[in-house]
C-alpha cells in the first residue's frame, strides 16, 4: 500500500447557514495529520470566516493498493 491522499472534512457552525452547519472537504493534506495540526487548520478557517464555530472534523486516509 502506498499513500495517495488524506482528506479532512471540517464541520463549521454558523446561524447564517441554511441548516446551521457547513461541511467542507479538503484533499491532499499531509499523510498523517496530528490533532494539533487539524486544530490549527480549523482555527485558520475560523479566522477567515464570518463568525463560524468549529464543530468537528473527520480524517480519511486514502491508500493505493496494487493488483500485484
């Protein structure tokens, strides 16, 4: 197996969103992000937002398998 990409799904909350939350997926992140890296990333998104609150995240690691 070899690493292909890592996806991080970030859930942000804000009363301005239709259902109160917004989910965004970011691809091609570092292979094994630490909890601190994810927290820092989410904090950066909060700084760029209009009052969003970080609600949680999901990390999905994609590995490539060979048929050999």
